[in-house]
C-alpha cells in the first residue's frame, strides 16, 4: 500500500499523509479548537459592545453605524483575498499568526480611544469617526486572515467526517468559552462602578480590551505549538485558481450551503449586536443584565456544543439538527417582539433557548461547509472565503441600516405592552425570519454521505 494518497482534479495534486481518514485524537481536536479564541473574544466585544461604546462616548448612531459598516466591508474583502492567497500558497499557520497580530495591535485602539484625534488635537465627529474606521479596518482585516486560515485547515487536518464535526464543535465550544470570559470581565467592570464621564467609559473598555487580548493570546500560542501544518502539497499549472472557482460555482450544493451559512450568521451577528441595547432600553433591565443575559446564552451554547460532538453525524442529521435550531430561534424571535417590560424576567428563559438554538445552527452550518468540501480540497479556502465574504457584506449592510435608525434613549412605553422599536424589530424579526428561510433551504439540500460515523474519543472529556 502506498504511503500517501493522491487526489487530482483540474491540474492540482494534493498529497495527504494517510491512506485512510483516521479519527483525530483528543489532543489534536483540542489544540485545533482553541485556535480561534482571540478572534472569538474580540468579536464578542465588537458585536455586543461597540455600538454601546461609540454612542456612550458621543458618536451619533449613524456615525457608529459607519464605523461598523467600514469594518464589515474590510472584513468581507479581506476574506475573499485571504481565501485566494491561502489556496495559492498555503501556509495556514503563518496566515493565522499574522492575522492574530493585527487583531491584537488594533483592538486596543478600537476600544481605547481615537488615536488620530490625539495626533490632530481634535475631537470633532468627523475626525473621531475616521479614526475609529481606521482601527476597525485593521482589526477586521486581521480577523479575516485568522478566520479563513483556521476554518479552511480542518479539511486538511482530517478527512474523517465525524472528526471534522468534532473539530468544528470544539471550535464552537471555545467560541462560547471566549464569550463567557468576556462577559465575566464585563460583569465585573459594569457591576463595580457606573461611569458617567467619557474618560471613565474609555478606561473601562480599554481594560476589557487588554484582558481580552491577553487571554486570547495564550490560546493562540497553544494552537501554534500544538497544531501541525496540514500536510498538503499543491502543484499548479497556472489555471487551477480559475478552474477551482468555476468548479464550485457550478455546484447547486454550493449555493444551498451558502444560503444556510449566511442566514445563520445573520441570526447570530444581528441578535448579538442588539441584545445588550434591547435588555437595557426596551426591557428596562439592570445594567448588569447586558453582561448576564449574553453570558447565559453562551453558557448554554457551550454545553450544547459539547453534547453535539458525542453524536454520530451524517448529512441528513446535520439538516435535522439545523432545522431544530432554526425553528427554536423562530419561537424566540416571536417572543422577543411581544415581550413587555413587566415580564422582562422571562428574558432569562429566552436566553437559554437562544443559546441552544445558536449552537444547533452554527455547529451544523459549519459542518455543512465541511460536508460540501469533503475531499475536494482544491479551492477549499475559496469556499470558506467566498461564504465569509457574502456573510460579512450582508451583515454589514443589515447592521448599518438598522443601527442608523437606532435611538440613543429608550422610548416611553407602557410596561404591560410591548412597544415597537428598531432594536426589538432587529433582535426579534430579522433573526426569526432568517432562521425560517434557513429551515426551508435545508429541507431541499441533498448530501452525499448517508452513513453516520462517530469519533473514537470524546471531546473535552
């Protein structure tokens, strides 16, 4: 038997280290899974607190929306560029490390004050907006490099379908851990003292940024030391990139999985962005709730993600669990729209259900990406990059328009009845209808694998 197995398609030869797709060991799954922690903890801060932070320090909702839209578009374009370059040159871990460095350098500037404002000696809204846009662009470009290199690695790390889902589940579990760490830090900060001045507000968020970078950086080191570079060798005839693009763009399954992934990202990103504002302005909950409610969501998501890796996986099972999560989110979205102030304690129950729904949808959506790529490794980074590009552009546009119409102050409302607001609409209707469309799309998907397999060792046991 040969020592390596060659997969040749459209002028590209990939050489895998093993003849058979073996299951990954516990340590390999763990070291891969923690590789996205820095991205996750900073992304949780970006989506949950950036809008609050920018408006608290004096930016208008429209200027704050401009900052987030600029970052989202930079993220989107860098995603497709990074995917193309990784497909051409490889070196997943190098791209991962460079991305993490950009994230760490820019994040403290994003939440620590306007550097151009200090240089120019001006705090005008135009200078502030431009300054935060620059930090957002650098942060999001680094974030994209890390994300695409980490996601596209999984099909090179293992061809075993259940091990791939285990890696994705582990990654998702540590996403929840990263978010829980952030919200624990936030709970400590926001519970300790109520800040009124802009200087105090900036100091609070800067402390949160430094702590996030330190903790995320530790896990980046674990990933870099513990994960081997995928043993893929690529030989190109100069036409492989275009051939790869055409190959994927002709597949109906590509567009179906694209729809599933993008809709799932809309659900999670839009809901996370407006959650803190919703519990404070619409439900009139205590300031600590803007950390406690997200923490409950991520704790239940973490537990769900760990439980999901114990299951045997096939394409049909991915569809079934995604649909269950989508229908659960539809219920939660409806409840968010009609929840009055005098029943705001029910939000804690909804937090548990949202956490379960998020995990079911995210783990299975990324699992469907791996199922789409399967053994067609040429252009795998293009698949992850193109899906990420569309996701970020769409989410950026959504968030820009929704945040532009956001109010700084809560509207007067009868506690016994739900009052309409952009926040309530954004948190309830947008994720709810997106999850429903996702369920409909999932019904028509047909995957090739039909026999579920299980991994030999439990994850995080």
